[in-house]
C-alpha cells in the first residue's frame, strides 16, 4: 500500500463513520444540555487519554459561550486525579470528585472509545442516582452506551482510536455550535 492509499483509506473510513452519525440524537442532546445550562445546572465532562483531551476541549468551548453563563467542569486536575488514585484507587478518580461537587439535576458527560473503563462506569453509576448522564461513545458503545440517559454512538471499528477520537471531537463541536445557534448567538 502506498502512503497516499493509506491516507485515502483513512479519509474514506471517516466519511463512512460521519455518515452513520444520528444527528437527531445530537439535536436532542444539545437541547437537553441547553435546558440544563439555562436552569443553572453544572455539567461535568470526563474521559481517559485522548478522550480526556476532548473532554477538556469540549468543556472550554461550552464555558466560553458567555451568553449562557454555563457552569462546565472537566475533572482533569492532576493534583486531584493523582491524590484520589493514590489514596483510594484509580477507578475512583471521577467518582470522588463528583461526590464532592455534583448536585441534584447536574449532568455528567462521558467521552470514551470503548465505554468500558471502570472509572467511567463508577462515575455513571453515581451520576445516575442524582442527576443525568450523557455519553459519547465509539466501538460497540460498552457500558456507557447502555447506562446513560442519552448516548451519541458512532459505531467505529474496535481499535480504531484515531478515527473514533476525531469523530468525538467533531460531535462535541456540533453540540457547541448548535447550542450557540439555539441560544441566539
């Protein structure tokens, strides 16, 4: 395979995945998030690895929509994460932060390729008891797909991390853009 063939195949795979995205679900999630923001609820966004980078980016984009005065947080503070992992266990890094900050009606958004990470599972289990959950998942969707109030799922090939993470960021940008549009910006 030549280099250009590899790149063409990657691009074509992304196009196939993009065409499978359910935009109606993105619309529902965007309206749901906009309603929670208008109610003054907090939104927490989490992920692991590249998905955490997307979570941080997504949170910053939502926070910068100053017209709405949104309260959005990514749970990625290195001090908190490493202290919780050291004093409790790595699986609790998001749970312990949510226990201290999440109130009734707040929203947890998880971003994950597989939807199977134990730290995300524990966070969703907790968030479902007091608030709402949204997941953005790839591959088969895993636990996060099955146990979230809302799920935006892109059925990517298992192990296709790069394309899955590309699409997750695109979906986050679609949500931010739609929220701006819906709020009259």
